[in-house]
C-alpha cells in the first residue's frame, strides 16, 4: 500500500501543466482475480488514449505521454502487489500512482486539472485511519479504511522493546507470566492492575520505549492528519498518550493484548472508534450550512459556488459523493452548460473542489441525501454577487 497525504493532494491541485490524466480503478489483492488487474488497466489506457485525442493531441504526443503508464501493462509482478484501489496521475513530466485500501469506481479523466474527488475521501469521511498496536514483544502500524486494513512497515519503527532500548536480555518487574523458558522479553506478557503497580525504573523504560515509537511515527506521518487508534493493554495507554505528539491520537483505545489479534480483528475493533471522528467534522459543517442557508454566505447553486471558489470565498464545500455533474462553466457570466458527453466536458463538482482547495477551503464528501440540493452546498467566507 502507498501512503496518500494532504501534501500529495496539494501537489496534485497545484499542478497547472496540461493535459493532466487521472485514472482510477478497483484492484484485486490475491487469487485468480489478480489477472484482471492488468486487463482492466489496458482498457483504461485505451480510454485515456481516446480522450487525449479528443483533447487535441496527435498520436506521437499521446504515445509519449502514455509511455511510462504503458510499461505497467505487462508488469505481472507489480499487478500481484496491489491493495483495493489504484489511483494514477500523470502529465508529460510527472507520473505517480497510489495503491490504497479503498475501492474506486473505474474512471479516466483528461483535463487542465486532475480528478481528485475520490482521493479527497481518503483524507476524510470513511477514508484513512491508523492503528498502532503495541506490546513489549511487537510494534505494528496498520492503515485502513472503512472496509479494509493493511500492515505498514515504516523503517524507523522499532520492532519491540528490546530493539528500541538496545537491551539484550530484558527482565520485567511488572506482574508477569512466562510462556516458557527464562524471563526474557519475548516471553513476558503485560498484565495486572495497571501502571500504578510498576516500579519507577520499569515505568521509565516503558516511557523510553514509547518515546522511540513516537519519534518514529512523527517522521513517518509528516503532515498527516488521519486519526490513529492505540491498541494495547489498557494501562499502557495513559503512558503512551503522555509521550505522543501526534495530534490525531484518539482518546479511546482498543484494549487487550494486540499480539493475539489479526489485522482484520484489529480493524473490526478500531472502526467503531474512528467512525465518529470521521463523521464529526462533516456533520458540523452540514449543520453550519443549514443554520446559514438563508443568508448571503451560503449557496447550493453550483455556478455561484464555482465563481465564489475562484474568488477564494468558499470556506467549506459539501459534495454529494454519489453524484457527478458533467458540463462547462462559463467564466464570463458564471453560467453552467450541462453536457452528457464526458469526453469533451468537465466534471464540475470536481472543478469546484479543485478551486476550493487551491484557495485554502475545506471539502467534504457525503451522501447526496444529506445535502439539501442533493448535489453541492457551500459556506462562504464573504458574500459573492
């Protein structure tokens, strides 16, 4: 799996060279269905070729633009190492792809900007979250979405307490039991009444351990803003929280020995914790829009929303995740012409999202039935005529 961050999104929306090509597709991780990955991609590249021709490129320009993407067609090893969805963005001097635990609908888009609506959902809603599963035997960092989870392997993350503290033989003074053999770190399981039972030396060692973990995840996350759930024995969570500088560590942990849980079991316990986090900001934005719906600082008119976004006036944009609006926005009078021919038109909800993000606004995707107009709603920083 590849990490998609807000920094990556910013790079996409800041790209002005054209034409820009966006390709989305669902992918299979394993089994006989893996063979469908490359076949589906070949068909999407064919669609990209046709759209580029309609955009005005000649055959030589198209072949050159698609050259790097075309190398993936027969790369069987690459197609066997996929997640649930694949997003690819490229131009004449740029090619990036993201394998993410998120099922995308097939789409090929060619235009003066990238099609970013699906990846926005990775950064909000039922998008990306992390689980940090910690015991003295093992440290695991996992990334997931509503429907799936996958283990990551950051180079900086210590594998266990021994390696973090460079201890050859670790003897615990916690209440402990052995799984056999001498009381080395690999045989100790944390349990008992809690942190109050620890002597100060042992508590200090665990805090050092957590400082190493905290340093590693800070380097790995960078500007990441996705929620993270701690999974571990209950009395370790307050100690970890006291060392953690990641602002999006959630207050509710998954308790118990995480070494006994598979990735899927961790996912099933962590999702209810993060679900309320995902919906909170979105619901707050929707409530604020409803409260200001009768004022001149809100609108559900898409043409006015785009005009406002281009002026930097959109503070929050709500988009129906299950809708698309293909057409043309006319700069002269702010009107919209709807068009069913996707090959030569823009997707205007995506265009509104791009313009909102460029000027520092926030974009949320939510079910269409939640939005009064069924398509889009915007809260403005200032009125726009």
